[in-house]
């Protein structure tokens, strides 16, 4: 499990200044140079490669998409670094025509090119070194990739969610869609409108008490695969916190200042959550699982359920009173009509 560095300045904020434009221009030039130099220039014209390598060290298994990118002629991510013994699975998207995975040195090959969505090919990399590979039908179009095993990665190594695809989207094991969470995260601390793509990882860590004043989740919004275990780890900053899902699917318990809490997400769904003591201060987060979607009506939140129960109880009381009122009124009228009992 790996902690993600927290950004203190957004890319959008930086680009609002002239300095930001200059930095961006310099970075673009540096990226082009890195693409030419890294891995002996093997990825210089590769789709989805911007000079950076996705860091999957510490993971037992990794998934790479086959048929990624804006024209579906790329591996996603194009360059990854893993530990010796890591199992890499290539998974076909079903887009861009027929593809295969072929090692330059002949050490592995997926077989004939296929276009089946969900097709997979797995290779375990035991020895340290740089493994270059390509799609045979589309090698000339730039469909190439690299698996750097051990301490062999070249150029900048970054978290998978920091990569950008050739069409500007997030590129990890695929492209994350944009989510607005029905506005729930609009005032969430550290949230800048993007979802950190952590698909392909079996375990993910989110900090509890992140940010400059310790009143945020870091990252505030993540995208994971079904079956991923998310561990919330307390930093000790910002006072006592807890993790409470609006769907009612998970809750860490009473606010605390240290420790961890974990939950495994099995089904495609979108979960928003918060810290109960600091929700009003913007301590909110979200987990998008797989294709996202509703978490189900049966998983309504504790506060919402309590409110619904109170409303039902009130309605029931009103109905009872409504039914009894005519009877009480008739008894009252009857007694008046009969008059008071006469003394003997």
C-alpha cells in the first residue's frame, strides 16, 4: 500500500500565472527530450507515453490495458515499473482492432492478435531488467510498451493516477470518467474536480487528517476496481475523525486520532463519505468502484434512516389520531345531548 503525495497547488492555479505558462513550456520541452532518451528511445513515438513511468512497486499484480488511448492504439500505461516477482496482466478493451503482446527479446508472447473485450494475457517477471514489447499489427503506429523490473526505470517515476493519456485524460489501467458526485464534493477540502485513478491496485491507502489543517481525506476522491481494499490511515492531525459512508455501506466507528480502518469494495458503485465531526468543514470523500453507479437503496445512511424512521412514526401517529378523532367527537356530542345525570 502506498501513500499518495498531496498537492498544495493545483495545476489550474499554476496556469493562471505567467510563471505557470513558462514552467509548462519548459516541462513540455523536457518531456519530449525524455521520450527520446528513455529506454534507448524505444518509446519515443509510443502512444500514451509522455516520458514518465507508472510506479507499481510494492504491488503483487498489475493490470495494463490493451487498446487504450484516444484512438485505442496504446498500452495503458505504456511504461510501468514493478518489483521482481510481480505478475502483469494485459487486458483487452475490445477497441482499436486486433492486438497482441509480443516481447522484443522473444521472452513472452500472447499469441495471435485478437480483439475480444476482456481477453487477458499474464506474465510474471522474476528478473530485474527492462522488458520492451509491442503489438505486432500496430507497432509502426506506436503501440509499444515497457515493463521495468527492479531499479531499472528511466525518466520520471510517478503514481499511476498522475499520468496523462494522449487525449488529456487520466491514464492508469484505463481512463477515468469525470464525476460530479451530484455536487457533494464541491466544498470538499483538497478536492479539485478530479478523481485519482488507482485501478489495477489490490490495496489503496487514503489519509485521514490530510491537508494543511488536517481536515481532509487524501486523496479525497479515488477510482478503484471491484475487490480492492481501501485502508484509511489516521495522520493524527486535525483532531478526532471517523469515516462514515452516506450509503451506509461502511463506518469506522467513533472519532479517533490514530489507527487504521479498511473496507473491501466488491461491487460497482459510487460511495460518498465524510468525517462526522467535520463534514460541515469540508471533510468529505468519494470512492468510485468499477463502472460506478448507485450503491443501492438498501444501503441508505444511518442519519437518513433515522430521519425516515421518525417521519414514519409521526405519520403513523397522525393517522391514528385522524381515525380516533371522529369517535371521540361523537362520544362528546352524545354525552352533551344526554345531559348531566339528575340527582336522585
